[in-house]
């Protein structure tokens, strides 16, 4: 729960700094980024880059969906799932064979 | 605007004779009466839209008052110039060829673009070809995130999703092409006291498929109210050469062949036309779906995509904003 709250704050800060340009406007954790006109598709691209850099994840093509990225709560849920998921098989194989053998 | 009348595949059918008369009268009025210009310059790409505009202008203003301009550059398909010349010859109008590659090189268009591509594909260099593409957005509820497709000199093809810096860098650099073309068009417009014709169809105008200050700039846009399928209907009536009417729509901006669907619309243009019509007329997705050959969810996604792109396009279409009205002008 603590991670989720931190994520909400960090992503909110990213959105406010990059897309609200100091406006007074507020938005709720469940508000749709696209639906409310907070970010556009280029903004999604920048959000994805922010998540990848900040949380050390790789957002796969099939994960580029509103269910994962269209609100603060969706992003927090996506990150929680992503970071608790077991590493992908190819990454495991790489770590097994990639050492000083 | 809402209408729940039954929709049929023929809903976009137009009376080409009457529509041509209406557009021709409007062109004549704008060019000769409102702007007091002596004719029109049209940048012709060999595609259906610019060809139709050239035919309409010739009919409206007379062949001797029309200049057709070809502006090839290093990445242009040779077909574009060949088909453009076909338009000029069919109409018997004057034409000029301006190779814009030297201007683009001087502006470092290609160099800047390639630097941005190398952020995603470090090995990209001499002899490579490229294009940017969207995923199929109609079959899955995904965001419109571009990938770059590169082809190495030995034919190996690679596709990489673009990050924001690379994507914006590629688009900003390639936009030099459309802006340079427009600069050349206005050179000839100044030289002959002509007006510049814009060539967007309704899909492009509505959805922002143009470069602000580039192909988005013009003195008049005579087919901006026509759906793409209506442009084809008009082309057949006006006698646009069949090879142009059969040519698949292309952006002719990247060195690899790139259809407009994979660059911008994510679905065949005929279906996109019907979805845009359906959205504009308040037709519920379940009613439009069987007519467009899509399922209900696909139409819902198309409606959402149209709305999203429309929001972005408002900035592209906006005239410069003043703090207050200027009296007396």
C-alpha cells in the first residue's frame, strides 16, 4: 500500500509538472488522463518513458493500454502488478547463462 | 448534427456534377473576387487529393491561370513526379519542378532525422531506409504509439518502438519537407500573383493529418469538406487519370513506402470515412458496425480515436491568437 501511495504521488507530480503548466486545475486518482484532456498520445509516450526510467521496468507493446496507463490508479495498479510479477523467461535464461561461466 | 436515420454504405455518395459546380464557383469567387489573385498554385504529389484540386482549379480558373508544382526530394518515390506530370499534361497547364533536397540538406533535415532515428536504432546510417508506423488500434484498445521500421542496405528489416525524444525529433525534422514545399509554393504565388490551393480532404483536415505551417498552410482548401471516398467520386467525374485513382494513398515522406493507414489512420480509409461520418451524425456504434464491416467494439474505439485526434488537431488548425480584436482591419 505504501508503494502504491508513493507511486500515486510521483506520477501525479510528473503529470502536474509536465502537462498542467502551473494551472490551478486538479484531478482525481481515478480521472482518465485522455478523457479529461490531461495528456494526449505524445504525453502517454512521455509517461511510459518516465515509468521505465523511474521504476526500472520495460513497458511491453501489449501493455500500452488505458487499463494500465489512463489514470493515476491504473498506473499504480499496473506498476504493482509489473513489479511483483516474476521476471520474464528470457531474462531468467540470460541471468543463468550470462555469468562468468 | 445528430441523426439516427438508417445508415447505408451509400451514405457518402455525392452528386459529382453538382458538387463540382459548387466547388468551382467557390474557387472562382475566392481567388478572383475575394483575394483578387490571378490564378492558383497547386503542389501536386501524384496522389488523388492534389490531383482533384488541380482539376477543380483548372475548371474554375481556366488552364492558363493554374500552375502545378512538383517538389521532389531525396526520399520521394519517382512515381510521384511521373504521376504529377500526368496531371499537368492531362490538363494542359503550366508546371514547374523544384527539387527541394538541397534546401533540406542545408536545413539539416536528413541529418537531424537520422540522429533521432539512431536513438532507437544505433546502427542506422548510409543506405538504410525508414518509415514510422502505428500499431493496429482498431483490433485492440491500445494507445497510438509509433514505431520506426528500418531496412538495412542488405534488406534486413527491424521495427523498434520509439521513445518520446526520438519520435518528436523524427517528426520535427521530417516536417521540414512540408514546410519547404509550402515556401516554394508561395514563391510562385508571389511571382505570378496567384493564390495557393491547399489539398486536404475532410479526414486529414478534421484529424490533423497535416503539418502546421506546411501542407496545412494555404489560401483556400476546396476539398476539406469532402470525405475521402467522395474525393474518389469527384476524381472519376473530373477525369483524373485512372492510375492516380488506383494508386494506394501514401504519405511520400519516408524512404520506405508508407501508407496513410499505417502512418495515421490505423484502418482502411473507406472504413475510417464511415466511422467519421457516423461519429459526426451521432450514429450508435452498433448501427454503424455492420455497414462499415467492423464490430461494435472496433467502432467504439474508432470513435474514441477520432475524438482524441480531433482534440490534438485543434491546435494545428488554430489561427494565430490575438490578445484583442484589432479595430479597423
